[in-house]
């Protein structure tokens, strides 16, 4: 069977192939959607996490521990409570049958009686609700006298008002009017009434939106004005004096948010400072930290304060429901004089076609050659012979570059690389099946108005084509002269640039990891990002927010579970199951002594923070030790004896005593208020195995009670607070991790046996795989080496440019860096293939031929991809802007280095003729032997003639090569192409760059 047998099938049965591919593609689309559940994309941050790293495995193990600690899990915190529950169930099951009848009757009577009582109680409750409703109605007028609906909280939407000149002051009459105007402009939004918090009007008819919290409105409240428009200069001076007196109490913590209702606060603060809690709200929420921060309680202080920024809170909750409200703000004028809105927080920010073009162009050139003698089959065959290898090479390099990112530990990058690589491969198979079939079908339905006799064709299309050919030939000639004549200049300048960029990438400043506390989603000029990155730090409530919201990093040490992630790394929802550490034994006396010393040393470390209030299970061995100091006889009932869980047992306790007493101590602990043993929903201490089941428990017939086995200690959690707060800054988190990890490892060295169980890589893999592809394509190590050096230089320069643009190596940036190889390899690949395919023996002639064939198409490829990136730059989404910048850089730099760096290298030290060319004569002999056996008794002269005809045909067809990502046509421009019956062309004219792959 011939190699290109598929061309005959496509030419004769295009409709069958088209329907087969359509059915297969539809099946591939429908079956996964029908069998598998569609992925949930409601959480945009899902998958942007590492899997398989040391920290990731510990985190997954901790999540598995929490899952196991749920009521249906394998672990339990308070086994005595569980056993008592099981005991009650067993006792109820063992009740005698002769007592059931009378009990049922009694219960029925109670139920009937309760039913009657319930009716009376329900009636009384309805009357009480009606009375409360009427009572509230009578108090509406009193409540509506309040200036604001309720106390100010950070959960409301807010905007920052700033100034555009240094001489402007928001604490002035002009600033007050600006606040009033901007507030009115925001409230005039058509979506505001449906979002705002409302209050009842004075006349009990209808509702109105609550007032906004702003410095202007608080000045009006303290000055008994009905509106901020009535505020005077004297009002501003009086309130400023009040704030200067009260700031002292705010800074020392005596002035609190509810001081007006707190008698203890009122003992330490003057009455004017807690009136309406206005002073606290102004200092904490509405005024910037520099306005009165330096003023102490001094009546003679006459410094002129300037308010640079003011916060305005709207009676709207921060949520995604404010999206339409935000969209309409683009039509509003949020400025007044020298003041305007600088930032806002609304709760909305939360974290192959070119191959087809190639095929069609080669098809068109094949038609121009007037192929006869079963022409359609040969046309398909010759087109595929020249287009398929080029498509295959570029698709392979791009797919390899994407698949190389599988070495990443981030789930999103893994999924992206697999999806992209498989997509490139699927696109290749569609290009060699679907596209030829469609072209054959379209050939059978020719359009008459494009015939050569048509006026449009003769007067417009043909002149434009001739003009384009002249421009292309002129461009190739000029570019070849520039590259060849100045080859030393290009080589030295671009080489030095690459060396300097290596210093930038690997030495200073290097690839920077995230160092900001917030994750940026939009451009820095976006009002949401301005608020988070700049203005949120200028108000006390935001500056203290991380501590107030409990974002303190815990010091959490876990024993009993192995730090293993046995889940599916490609599915962030599948975290596997816990793997328990069988060597864990905290009941051993040596383990008890070591754990007590561990907790004592931990509290002496510089990263330890004293916990506010008692937190009993922080280190269970200390709590147990203190609890065991009790007397053995109960002081009230002498018949109760606590042995061995009392003072008679000496520390360290034997294993059986500790296991028994730990259960009783936990039962006492869990009978106390939860705030004593729970921190952020997590309880530290011992975790017991949730067993046995009901069937395994035995009940004593005499006492009718459960004979309890000793619960098995399965895990241990020791937890304290650290001095670090949670942040997205890598440097802060890295310092915290290494400081704690170093200390922990030093402690584990002396631990007993039962307590001891406590992106550049992707780029390198891509380069290695690209080198392998180049070697197999060219079979010349020198050419492959030159190409890989060029590709590496282009990548280094691209990354250096991104570093100078202040890129941080976050998830998106990591994907861009790891996939840069796939976007830079193709230009160099096509130049070296064209250089190798040229039959000339002179280096300069080979380079000129490669430039003539490849410079124009590669330039168009880079321009189209760069244009796609440029169209993303006007976006306000940071990811789109970064992708656009990346495409602009990588396309321009890769083309420049492929054209002005690789070509000069080939012109200076490129291999000539067959130098360093890998030969495979044995494979050729084997191939010829197999072909002879298959052909049977075919005369040798006939075989030689057919071989000569194939050689002539191979040189008579000029191929076009492809470029992945933005591949375009590689066209050798000829005005007239003769038929295949002509003798072979002159050796000075090179064969197709792709024909080398077919020999």
C-alpha cells in the first residue's frame, strides 16, 4: 500500500469521510457531557493551588484530618459523649415488652393534652406578635428620629474621595459640598433604590434609603443640621476641635465603637467623645490616618490639619449584586471641583486556522501546475505530501511545549497544558482529514464569477496579486542583504543583549515572586485596585482589618497522619483519603516528656504570640497535667473516687493511665463554653478513633450499661498563634515558613520514635524536548544546536523584558513563561529546515534561500499574533493585559532572533553540504528491500523510471511551511509554474523546505 493512500480515499469518498468525522466529533462532544458531570466553575480560584509539594501535601493531609473529624468521619474529639449516646440507644432497645402498652396509652394522653395546650400557646404567641407589631408602629416616629439607620460596619459598599491638587482640603466648605454632591450622584443611580437599606418615613407611608456615612453627614449630625448642605465653617472648626480632644482616647483603645452603650467605656472617655459614637466612626472609618493622627490632647495645638482622603459609605452591602450599579457609574460624573472619586470597594472583586490557510494555498498552487492523468487524486496527494509534514512538525513542537508544563505542581497549569497539547494534536488530525475533504467538496462546486475571463479577475484581482508578489520579492531581497552584509554586527549585538538578559533573569533583579498582600485582578488604574493597593491603607479600619478579622497565622503541629496527598492532582475536588501514621504513640512516657518540653520551647520562640484568653487544648499534655492534680476523693461526695486520674498518678503517666484519663479530661473540657477550646472552627488536642460500632459494644445485664473499651488515640494537634498575619506576599510567608520549619526540624531530631512523623523547571524541560524534535527533524546536530541556542536566547530576552516590566511570577505569569518555548521554536525551526533543504553548497546561498522562503511568512505570523496581543491591551482585566504584553514581546523577540541572530550564525559557521549530517543508509536499504518484495517482478527499468518521475515531481512543487500559533504561508514566489512534465529545475533553485522530511 502506498504511503499517501489516504489521498485516493479523500478524493473519491469525501462525503463519507466528512460525515464520519462529523459523527465522531459529535460523539466526542456529547458522550463526556452525558457520562461525566460538567465542571463547576463557580469558584474562580479553584485549581490555582499546588499539589504534590511538601506544603501542599501537609495542607491536603490537614483537610483530610478535618474531614475525618466530622460526625460521619473516622475520628472523634469526645468519645465519652459518643459512648453515652450509644448507651442510651441500647438501653431503649432492651426495654421489656410488657411495659410498652401502658406507656403508649400514657404517651397518647400526654400528646392529646399537649395538643390542646399547644393550641392555647399558639394563640397566645400570635397575640404577642400582634402586640409587638403595634408597639413597633408606635415607636416608628422615635426610631426615625435617628440620623443614621444603624451603626457603621465595614460590610457596606464604599468609595474614597480624594483631591487633584495639594492645596485642596476635604475638611473645608468646598470639600463638604463635594462630599454632598458625590453622595447625591451615587444615590441617583437607577439601581440604588433596589440595593439600599431602607427606613420608614415619618408619616409611616413608604420607605426611603438610609443616609450615607460620610464626614459631611457626621458633621451635620454633631451640629444638629438636617443635611450636610447646612454645615458652616464654625461647625467644621468645632468638630475638628472635638476630634483633637478624642483622638487620644481612640489611640489608647479606650474609645470603642459602642462606647455610648458601654458603661465601662464611659468611665474613661469624656461624654462628648462618645455622643452618637461619632468621634470613633470619624477617626476609625471616614478620615485618613494622617488627618489628626499626630494631634494629642493639647488645647494650645493650632496646627492646620488637611484632610487628603475621605471615605464615603453607602447603605449597600458589598456583594456581586452591585454589578449593574457599578456599570451605570460610568455614565456618572463623580467629581466636584478639585475633588473626585479615587477608588471604590463594592464587593465585586473576589479573587490551527493557519494550518488551514497553508493547505488551501498549497492546493491552489497545485491547481496552477495543471496536474493531469487522474488529476484530483494527484492534486490531493501532492498537496498533502507538502503540507502534512510541515503541519506535523509545527504541531509537534507546540504540543511538546504545552505538555512540558505537566511538570508543574499547580493544578490549573497541569490542566491547561494537557488541554492545550491535546487540542493541538486534535487540530492536526482535523487538518489532515476534515480540511482536505472540505476542499475536495468545494472543488466540485466551482464559482463561475471567479473565472479568468471575468472582468473583476482581470482588472482587480490579478494586478493586486502581481503587486503583492513584487513587494514580497523586494522585501526578501533587501532583508537578505541586511542580514548577510551586517551579520557580524547582528550576531555581536544580539548576543551581548542575551548575555545581559541572563544577568537580569538569573542574578538581579531575577524572577520576583508575589510581594503584595492582595491578589490583583484588574489594571492598577482601576478604581477597585486603587482602593485595595493604595487607599485602603490610609484608613484605620482597613489597616487594622487583618488583625480584627482573625487572619493571624496559626502555629499548627500535627502528629498521627502522614503528609501524603493520594488524591487526583488534576481534580482539585478529589483530595484522597487520610493515611495514618502507625508509629505515632503519644502515650509513651518519653513522648509525654518530650511533648511538654516541645510546648514550653515553642512559647519561648520569637514567632510565638500570646493568645488572648484561655485556650485549653493548645498543648493537651499541659492541660492534662494540671487536671490530674485534683484530689482522688471528691470533696463533696466521698464515695466518688477519681483514681487513677488524680494526684496519685505521677507524671509521666503510664500508657494505660494516659489513655483512660485523656478521655475523661476531654469530656470535662467539652462541657465548658466552646470559646475555650475552639479557634476559627478548629479544635486542637487529641483525636480518637471513632469506634466501636453498636454491634461491637457489649451491654452488662446486671447494670444495663456499656462495657467501654479504651478509645485509641489516633492523632494529636498542638496549636498556638504566631506573630505573622496572612498575606499574599511571598517574602513574608516564606520567612514565616522557614523560621517555623527550621525550628520544628531541630526539635524532631531529639524526638522519640513515636513523635518523629511530624516554573524554571518547566522551561528547561521544554527546551530539552524542543532540541529532541529539532534533531529528529534536521538529523544535523550543529543546526539543531544553533537553533536551540537561538530559542533559548529569545526566551531569556523575553523573560528579562517581563521582569523589567515588573512582572511577578504568579500563576498566569508562570504559564506564560513555561509556554514561551512553544511560541518561539517555530520561527527558528522553519529557518533551519529551509537551510538544510537547500541544495547549494555555499552557506550564504543557503541563508539567502531560507530568508527568501521564510522571512515574509514568519514576519506575517509574528505580526498577526502581536496584533492579537495588542487588541487585548485596552482591557481593564490584568490577565488580558498581561497576555497581550506577553504576545507582543514573545512574537517580536522570537522573530528578531530567528532572523537576525540564527541566520548570521548559519552564514558564518553553518554546516555546508553534508557536513555533520546524520546518514541512515541501512534504513534506506531496508525500505528499498521491502518495496522490491512488495512490487514482485516489476522490471528494474520501470522502477527507475517511476523513481525519476517522483524525483522530478518533488522538485517541481514548491511547498509552503507552517508556523504554529500564528503560522502563515511560506511561499516561493514564481509567476508561472510549469507542469510536471518539464525536466528538473536547476540545482540553484532549492527544493521545498519540507521535502527533506519526506526523503
